[in-house]
C-alpha cells in the first residue's frame, strides 16, 4: 500500500529491506520495554538473528527485571497511576502517601546476608589449619547467612517495593 514493494513481491525476497524492518521492530521493542520494565526487550536478537550472547543477555535482563519488579519499581507504577488519573491528589491531606519511613532492617539485613555468605565461601576456599577449624567457620558463616535469609524471607512483604497510591483488591 505504501509502494515499498511491488505487487507480488515478498518481504523475504528483499534481504536489505527485511534486515532494516526487523532492526526497526527490535529497536521499537527495546524502547517500549525500557519504559515499562526497565530493561531492553527479551528475544530481540531472535528478531535480528539468534545468538548465544543474546541468550545470555535475555537471562541477565530477566534477572534485572525480577529485581526491579520486586524491590525497586513501586514508584514507576505510582507514576503511571498518577499520570493516568487512577489516583487523585487530596489537597486537604497534608501527609504524602509516598513518604514511608524505612526500618533499619531494609539496609542491614541484606548487607549482613551478603557478607555472611561471602565469608562462608571464603572459608570454604581458604581452608584453615585443621578441618575442624574450617568446619566451624563454615558452619558459623553458613548459619549466619541462612538465618538472615530466613528473616528476610519471613518479612518478605516488607522488602517488596509495592505501589503506594493505588492498592489492588485481592
């Protein structure tokens, strides 16, 4: 209809046009995904040409999306809700629903868990003078990392960055 191809021509027969078209499509997908999910789109290399590196990047982007979606993306949904009019600002209410005091555990527990897990791995790699000494260190740091992980898991909803303006009914 736009006169790009003649009647009877197929896109698959036009290698240069197909490459440009697929790249434009993948670039558009990346732009949309970055706005909504915070990372580039998954499987764009499949649109261009599937590679091993693309598969690795899809896994990396999936991990980043998981982290962002659960721990640092509530503000993005709040901004979308405010922009779309799903939340109306109450001029009479002096306190902002966005301002929520964070407890000390939100910073301390993840740091303690990472340090304890790292120390456990270091103790495994750098053995002590005796196997009992090494076992004691590994058990101590392993139980410390497991304990902090259990506390974080138990208080999981407190660590999630949920939207604060519009609460969905369950």
